[in-house]
C-alpha cells in the first residue's frame, strides 16, 4: 500500500501532507497501475456493472450546478450510452468486482484501522462530472487510465463532517492545479474545495479510496452513552419547566459534565467507537 506515493517515502507523505494539504505524485509512468487496473478491466466493468445498478451514480456539471442520478433497473440506458452523453459514471465499491482492488482496500484498512471505501469515476473527454465542492473524507486518487485536471481552492471549513453542496467559485483564485496522467497519484484531505475535468480531450478513469475516520467527538459521544448506562443522573429528564431560561440549568449541567469526565471509561469508548465505525 505504501508504494502508492512512490518515489516519495511514506513517512514524508505523513509528515508533509496527511490531514494538511493536497499531495501530488507525477510519475511519467503510464504502466504504474497496469497490474491493478487496465483498459481490459474497464471494458469488463462496463459489462458486469451495467445490470448491477444499485450503486451506480451518473453525474455531469451543468452551469454552476451538478446533475446526478442513480440508475434503476427500469431506467437503465446502459453505461456506454450515458458515458457517450457526457456523464461521469461513479461505481461505488468497485472492489466488489476485482480481487486486486479489494486486497488493496483491505491493506488500507489494516494500516489505518478505519473503514475504507473504493470507488471508480469514469469521465468521457471534455467533460466534468461535479461542480466545485468539498468532501467529508480524505481521498486517495489513482489515475489508472487517461488523464484528468484537478483544481483546488482554499478550505472554508476546517475538517468538515460531511460533503458540501455545489459551490460557485467564480472569481475565486485557485490554490493549486494538478494535471494527472495515467500512473499519477493525488491525495487531498477533507474540506479542500475541488473540481476535476477532462480538459485534455482524453477520457479518464480514476480510483478513489475514501478514508472514513473516527473523530474525537465520536469518542466523547460513545463515552457519554456508556456512562449514561450506569449513571442514572445522566438519564434524568432536563427540567426546562422548572426554570425561567435554559441558562438557569448551566450549573447543574457543569456538575454532571464534571462527573462524566471523572468517571468515563475512555478505553472502552475508544474501542466501541472503532467497532461501530467498522460496521458502517
């Protein structure tokens, strides 16, 4: 797994970029991912994924907005037809079809000890699937076929909890632009506003490995649930009816919070949080 940042060292990636900024690797080596995913694999994917529409989304940018649709069994024009109409095809959990992708996804999970999703985005030439937006997870992107150009803008929210709606970045200067050719790699943290398109006239197929991480507040919430199960005072109803304003209850809440912090089983909360996320 760590060779995805080759020729850089994994330790350099962690110290310089992870959770901080985009990290781009240009290789000038179109065969770098040949063993992982090939044009033949893409042709096969169009055949085997077309009937399995439950996790296929097609999208394209129109003006400053995006149009996204989930294919259905009754309304499935076929992947090649929607591709020819200029839509980007997103195939969720594409590792279901390819053992090598599933193996790499599992390597990610074993290293980060967090759930990893593997999706594929297929974009025709001269097309853009999504308007500018930010994601709620860190992204590891591998340009397995063709080429794609990515533009990044400064984050507006530090470590957001979910992806944003479409953003109008007209007149906003780009922080950086990366042109990914076949064999290149790109990482970017959650919150970085971005858009990507096939400006070069080539088609594009890239894999994304999404890192869904626990946040500290998840652990705090789990610890509070555990403590409430054994502390009846935390389970009592809040007596809003007995006060003039909610602020009159602050002293009582602070006392309960102090008890919670003193008595919480943090190790159990950490283990429970990690287990819960792994089941998502």
